[in-house]
């Protein structure tokens, strides 16, 4: 019987397990809009901030920092003042609009979850309807009132 790679190298098993654990904890990858919002929120601190603060607060590599700083500067969301970056009026408006979008999105997700729960409840009422006939009728009557 051949040895598995994990039996041969227990450290590899530990590394792979840790990688999956970390990815579960971190959740989904951020999309472009999430990263831009993180950059703008960080730069919105009073008096402006330096590149390194944006990089660490927004959790970006230097390469991604350069890419997104170029993007927000060219769109007029940030302005550079010496070595610091400051949020512009356009950036404030954009950030407010993003926050409103995220609130709407969160409400829509809750509504979708409520609809899924209701669907599950109705599907559960359809299982074994002969033994639950009274339950089904009473549930449908109370939902309709």
C-alpha cells in the first residue's frame, strides 16, 4: 500500500488544514468595490494618511495598493497632499452612495433569507401530509390571516 503524501509529510497536512481553516475564517474575497471603500474609509481620517497606513488598514499588498491608489486618484476620490492622501468631496459622495448600497444589499439578503425560511416551512408541511393534515390546514389558515 503506497503512503499518502500526508503520511509522508505530516507538516504538509498541518499546513493544508491551517490553510482551509484560515480561508473559512476569512470568508469571501473582497471585490473591487469593497477594496475601494476600504481605501477611501482609511483616507477619510482627518488630516489625510500616508500610503503605508492605507496599505495596512485596507489589507493590501504594495502592488494592489499602487493599483487602487491610481484608480481612486484618477477618479477624483482622493487627492495627494505631499506624502498624504485625503478624501475629496467626490470621494465623500461616492463613499456615502456605497454605504447606502451596502445597507440596501443587507436588507435584501435578510428578505431573501426570510423567504427561504418560509419556503422550507411550506415544504416541511407538504411532507407526510396525511399525518399532518390538521397541521397543514391550521398553518395555512394562520398564514392567510
